[in-house]
C-alpha cells in the first residue's frame, strides 16, 4: 500500500509553474513516505513522467528554485526530495472583503 499525501489547490493552481514541472511535482508526491521525503531515481522519474533527462533536470531545478522541494544527497545515496507543503502561492484570485466575491486578478 502506498502513502500519498493530499495535494493543495495552491500547488496545482500556481501559474508560475510549467505543466511539466507540475507533473513532476505530482509524481514526486506519490513517492513521499511517512518520514517526509521521496527518493525515486531519475530513471524512474523519467519513466513515470515521460520527460527527457534534460527536461527532468530543468523541472527539478525550477521546483527547488521556487521552494517546492529541497534535494539532499547523503553519502552517495540517490537524492532525497523533501516537498514543501507550506509554500504560499499567489493564484491570481483575491476575495473582495466587502462582498465576499472572488476576483480573478491574473
């Protein structure tokens, strides 16, 4: 049985992330264990996402630069990917405090 934590709407609706990067993030989330990290190999990520190695590396860099993941390499072991679920995203949607109506600002 696998353990897949919930995915927040903010992560999915982040307009600053490319589609390939979102797919990679979703796949990484499926590998996250109860200890709080994922550790699939790059060949496994390439197989499951359909991304080329170059695109995979670009997407990993994008996720790390934007604070979604932190990569840790320990003593020659493959990367551990820690997923940041506390990131706050500007989704382009604001709530008018007077009316309670959603306003799309994006």
